[in-house]
C-alpha cells in the first residue's frame, strides 16, 4: 500500500544529501487590504547576483504573480548554522514606517520551495 499525489505541472524529484534547494519569494499579501506588494519593495536581503523573475509558466505570468529568486538556500538532509546571508545598511525612518505599516495591516511573506508554498 502506498500514498501518492499528483500536482499538475510537477514531476518527481530525487534529492541527494547536500543538494541545494533555493527558496523563491512571492508577493506580500494581506487578507485585510487585498493589495499585494512585491517582496523586494521592503528592505529585505537581496540575492548577490541580483533579483531575477522566476515565473515558471504562462499561468503565473498571466495571473500577474511576481515570483523572484532569493538569497535563501537549504541543503538537503544537512544541518547548517551561522550562515551569512547579507549585510544591510541601517533602516531609514521611511523603511521603519513601511515595515510598521505592513505589520499593522497584517501582511505576510509568501515563500515558494520547489513550486510549493513554504510559508
């Protein structure tokens, strides 16, 4: 007996120990405002090689999904700690004001790992 599922547009993956999995970032959303914001409109760490659009299919493009690469990485079946992500400048007053607004309107960050929601 076995359990299985099929997700249209996906295919089976086999990961080996140490294989890298890169997290993608999606728009920030709130159930209260229904106005999405692009992830990098906030002062988050950016990928060293620049921000790149990561939409993988026509449906994502037509729906206006803004899925982009991120600096967040996991290694399969590997414990890691003290990983350096980025260095940032101190937040400006405008940055603090925007972050407070996002918290008050409760926006949430949407992450994607291997085409599945991570958070």
